[in-house]
């Protein structure tokens, strides 16, 4: 466990040393300025519109940080030849996988917390309402979703040749799931076989990231989601992450490190 925590700590420090950290603060400043402009308007619909924009920026920036940060971890270790002394400490390949994932997930959580902190403070000060439980649910569900994305990016870094191709493919997949993943079962009903069966199979195999998107609930301050669905979504995310990390370990243990 000490090895896993040490590896995750290195990943978190790397986030602050690279441009991701500065992008985080720039995006946070932009979000804060957008919300501060609400003082020029008295229409509540404009407040909701700005909240929607801010949350969209939070989702996009968090996904960028999660995918880009995770996709470069193992390729950078191989390119810099630091993977050999790392495994000679001794640190097992399973510990490397878990440590890299944990570091990326915690780094995403820190970035996401900063985003939500400014969002909550500015929104609540303008609306004179502090639905902290609602905002916590939104934060937690998005963080669980980022864990699934980070695990997929880690697996992709072992399959694809370059971090750029891995990141591009992940962006396309994640965007497709968020936009169309929840409708594949309905599309499958109107398709002939074997296309319908293939779409059903894809529907049950893909991670349903759209379940974690509760932006509308946050925009309208409607806490319509009980703790039961939040727990189930967390268990689903943890199970999917465990499955993907196991697959990553199986690929990593058979992969030659000198290529």
C-alpha cells in the first residue's frame, strides 16, 4: 500500500508541475467571472443559463484533465526509461497500475473540488441559497465518472501506440457515450438482426457515463436524486473500474517494456 500511495503522490505532484495546473486556474477564473456577471441581471433564467454554461465548462475541463493526465503516465515511464528502476524497487506491475490510477483519480478530484468550490460559492452568493447536499451529489457522481474514464485511459495507454491517439480515441468514445449511449437500446429495437443484437451487446458492455450527468438537477436546484441511486451508481462505477484495471494488469504483465 505504501508503494501505491507513493506512486499516486508522484502523479498528483506532476499535475501541479505541468500546464494542466495552470489551465485549471484559468478555467476557474473564467467560471468565476461568468458567474460574477450575474449581478448585472435580475432575471433568474439568465442565472440558470450561466450556471449551465459553467457546469458544461467544468465537465469538459475535468474530462480533459482526466484523459490527458492518465494517457501519458505509462508511456512517459517507458520513454524516460524510469519504469525499469521503478519495478526493481521492488514494485509489482499490479501496484504500478493501481498507483497510477489512484494518483490520476485523486488529481482529478482535487481539480474538480476547486472548480466546484468556486462554482458553489459564487452561485450561492448570487442566489442566496446553499444546497450543499445537492452540490455534493453532483461533485461525487462526476468524480466517480472520472474514475471510469481514467481507468479506460490507463488501459488505452497499454493498447494504443501514442498518448495522442489514445486521448483522441477516448474523447470520441466518451463523447459518443454521453450523447448516444443511453439511446442505443431504443435504436436496437428498430434495427434488423444481427445489427440489433450487436447494438444491444454494445449497450450492456459500455460504461453508462450519462447516468452521472446531473447538470440539470444542479441548474434548477432540484434534489430529485435520493441517496439510493447515488450509492448504486458508485457501486457500478467501482465495479467497472475494478474490471478495467484488472484488464489493464493482464495486458501490462504480458507487455514488453523495452518496446
